[in-house]
């Protein structure tokens, strides 16, 4: 049996942009480029909504990737004091 989606299962684009920390215009650009959370649709010519599940999945996907750097740190040379070197 298929469950019916409720209006509360969707977030308006302004709320999604705020949650992602970006401007609404950036989110609109992402829609045109096929980036960002999927499943969005227009309620009217000026109002777009996103499924809450898709937004949460997008956030999880972006936060689960943490780049690791395998560059070893250089070994530091012991510091010498120029004054004590002259006095020897």
C-alpha cells in the first residue's frame, strides 16, 4: 500500500536554503544545473518545495565525506639558541 505525502513532508525553498547555509538564488541555480537536493517541484510559478527526506539525505551525503590528507608532517629540527652556541 502506497503512503500519501503530506504537506509537512516538504520544505519551501527558502527554508532549505537557510538550512544549507546558502542563498535562495544559489539553490535556484543548483536546480537548473541538476545539483542540490532532488525531488523538488513547483507548487506555483514562484513557489518551489523539496521533500524533507531528500534534503536530509543531501546533508548527510555532504557531511559524511571528509577529505583526508596523507602528507606526512616534516620533522622539526631541535631549536638551538645562538647565544649558547657562541659561548661554547
